[in-house]
C-alpha cells in the first residue's frame, strides 16, 4: 500500500519548524560572533576614546567605559542590520538612525570630556619637542607626521604595484605553460614564504649596504616586495587555474592575440585575486616595522610605524593621549582600504591549485 501524502497543514507545520530552526541557528551564530569579537574590538574602542578624551593628567576610567558602552552596541547593531536587512534603502536608513542615536548618547554621556587637543600633532610640527621640554634649536627636530605618512604611502603603493604586476604575470605563465622544474618551483615558492623574515635581517642588511641601497626607500620597497612575491604568485596561479582553458582558446580562435586574450579575457576573470593580493601587499607595506627599523636611519626617511614607535617611547609617560591619537591616525588608511574593498574580498574564491 502506498504512503499517504502529508496534509497541507503538515507542510505548513514543517515549514514553520524549519524557519524557526533557521532563525535560532542564526541567532546563536550571531551571539557567538558577538562574544568572540567583543574582546578583540574593546582595545580599539579604548584607543579611540583615549585619543579624544585623555589629558596630560590622564583619563577617567568612567569615560572609557561609557564610550565603549555606546560604541560596541552601535557597531554590533550595524553588523546585525547588514545581516538581517536585505533592502538597501532600509539598511541605509537604519545605519543613519543608529549613528544618530549613538552620537546623541555620546554627546550626553561624555560630551564634556571630549576634545581635539591630542590631535595637534597634525598641524603642530614641534609638539613632541614641547612635551619633552626640549627646544627645537637645542636638539634634533622630531620629524613631522606628514613626512612619515608620505614615506609610508610611497613604500606601500610602490611595493603593491611591484607585487601585483610580477605576481600576475608569473602566475599566468606558471598556470598556462608547462616547463621543466615547474612542480619544484611551486614547492619552493611555499618554502620561501614559510621562512621567517626575521632570519633574513642580517643578510638583507649586508646586501643593501653592498648595493648602496641602505637607508633608502627604494631598498625597503624592493625587500618587502620580494618577500611578498612567493605567496602572491602562488595565489594568482590558483586563480588562473580556475579559469577554463577553453575561454582563452575561444578568444584566440576568434582572432585575438595571446596578449589581447590575457588583457581582455583573463584579467577580468581573476580581478578578485588581483584585488586580494593588492590589499594584502599594501597592508604589509604600510605596517612594516622590522625592515624599516633595520634599513632606515635618517629621520627624513621615517615611516608611520617608526613615527608611532618613537612617539610612544618619548612621550608615553607624559601624554599618552597623543600616542593614542597617532595610533588611530596610523590605522585609518588600512581601515578605509578594507571598507572600500570588503565587497570584493567577500566574493573572494580561490580556484583549485594544481601542482
């Protein structure tokens, strides 16, 4: 005898049960992410609060906790809104409402403790000398933050261009051409990436000295770019592997040259991989400290990581509000880069990597 089909109300009950289970699972996942991310986000909120509230005499703990009690729920609300609301218009309205409420609450709770004097390093070049009680004429002038910012941008952008250009071309060649030693070459790429960079400090220092590139931004650019290339090449090779050979062959069959097929067909197919290695290469160049500390001596060549280190070392016991402000200013380019590129990175998929 055949089984009877479920009644209509059974289907409705099963649908409601599945919907309830999905909502419960999603709620538990969101709760887990909130609990895990809270300890990670708290130091950043403290740093932001200190940069706008700390004075020479210090900052009250009550101000920090009040600010975090507003900022953390606001960020979580932004995240929940992005997950739960699909309509772009409603999401924008919700974001504006959350931001307005957070600003009002902050103004009411800690508005009297907020100020912008910790950010005077942006327009006052001699602020570090003033805090150290040292006249500019009496000692070596501390470099301006804008000089360090420009040097960091030069290093990060230049080595990103090198890494993206070389890794894209090398990844395409390794993916599309067969040559003797190809498998071994791929294995050595990973081996080179696995070697700790700290072990290479002395050999790289000597090489820069012998080549006359010591204490130059060009030398740092070449070093960082070289160290980032192995993994970037391996990643791009995987992206090119994921593009079927027939796609490129059809373009060449229609009369396109190999170069035209590469530029017009292949590059658009691997744009997410290019964006990914560009973002990671920029971040690496921006945050680099070990090699800039080793290879750069003149203060005119200082980058943001060195600037933050020496500010912290010189005035941390005098006014840590400025140290926090410099730290916030230091992370802003990286944060903005992730904000503008997150929709591309969210769609990032790495194709099968063949040996």
